[in-house]
C-alpha cells in the first residue's frame, strides 16, 4: 500500500501561474513518453509515486500520449485509482486535445465537436470527473478561434475542467485567445510552449504577451528531447528516443549541434551541475516561467533533474557563454508556423 512522503511539500518550491491563484511545482512531470502500453507499468508507477513524494503535484498528459494514443491516460488512471485516489485534491492533472485521435473530420484540430468529445474520452480513460487544466493542444488555422475558446469555456462551465490552457500558439494567436477567454470570464491560466537554451522562439514576443495577459508559462522539452544531456555526445544509445521512430528529428544530432552541446556541458561542469540540471535552471531562472515540464524513462533521471532547483542563479558571464553556443541553433521545431525566434 502506497503511503505518501510526509515531507513532500518541504522538498519542492511552487510558483503561481501568472496572476491566477493556481500554483505549480517548479518541475512538473510529463507523460508524453514511457507511459503507454509499450512501457513497463511498474516503472511508470514508480516514476509517478516517487515524483509525488518529491513534491511534484502536476502531471501532464494529452489524449494522444502513448503509444498507442490514449494509453498513457489509461495507465495514469490506474495509478490514480490504486495509489493516489486519496490525494486527488493535491494533484494538478492536465490533458489536451488537438492532434489526431480517430479517423474522419472530427478526430483532430480545434472544433467544438472534437475538443469536447476528446475531453469526455480522456476523463473516462483516467476515471476522473474533471481535469484541472484542459488545453487546446495546437492552434487550428481553419477553425475560428472563437469556436475553440468557447469549447474550452464549455469544459469549465460543465465542470469537466477547472482551468484552461493553450499549447504552441504564437504571440498574436495567444493574444487573440486571451481576449476571447477574458470576455467569457474563463480561467485561462497557462500556455505550454517548447522552450530551451537551444529553442528560443518564445522570446520573440510570446513571453511578453503572457506577462501582459497575466498568463503562466510551462515549458515543454526544456532538455530539447534529451539533446541537452550528455547521452548523445558519444553516439546514439540503443534505447534512446533518437534511436526510435517518432518525434525526435535526427537532424538535431548534427555535428555542429553536438559540438555546441559539448561546450555547454563544460559550462555546466564549471557550475557544479550536469548539463540537464543547467538547462532546467536556465529555463526556470526567468520569472515568466512557472514550471519546467520534464519527461523521463526512470526515476533516477527525475531525481537528477530535481537537483537543478538547488542553483537557479547565473552570472552574466555564464549567460554570455551559454548564448555563444546556444542562440544560433536550428532547433525551433515546435514553433508555430512563421514564428522561429530568430
């Protein structure tokens, strides 16, 4: 029988989502990879429960996480039911809809039909009455933004979500969404963009918009899908994401990028951190960033990431050196079309 660590809230710091009342742990756990049916359930369970023991209260999902799509929500639902049911009010559970989930014209993008049907399916898979945050996973260029935002509002008014968010929207798309949600009086608390030392598109206006609108920011892929670790400096490990078909783009492992990553690793060592810890600290140092969303294949990786919170300060010389190797990267792969951060 699982018993949560008594000191879990002394082991984590929390930050407010913009001007809302909601706080998130500075490091959150994403279930994008390694939580589907192709992964070990006991390993997934260990990662979730030990993360909660460490004060990580926010677990981020989406309808299409797996593989197969939906299976990460199903497995997380099993963990909720067997281990964390008594702690539901201590958890922030988020999910999203926007990418392909079923065939036909109603199985992806941003229509009201798709978003609310997907949310109902997600709740069923997780065994929940509501999620804490429901996101539009990507901007739909063919659907009026009013329709998408009204669907998010309906999720809140029906009791199926407490707050809403958007993911990978550009600055002007975000401003338009915020205006609609403000008029509807919908609690819009969070934007989830990709952001790392090597992927800085959010600095080209988005962070300014979020600050003006009072919306929080949770950065996904702060480790650039593992590139901002040392795992690829000496080849591609057999069990790594780069060795498998999927979201990892092999062009990320260019000789130039790896040379820059090696230089960044030297800076991290001089700080007394691993490269991953420095990469997380670099993202979290900005006041606009509420939380860094990490993925992992084992608890030990999460544990190492948590140590980044011990040192979030950078000297101007360190920042200058990091920029020397990181600014001119070619990794804005999750930026909305037309927004490249350069």
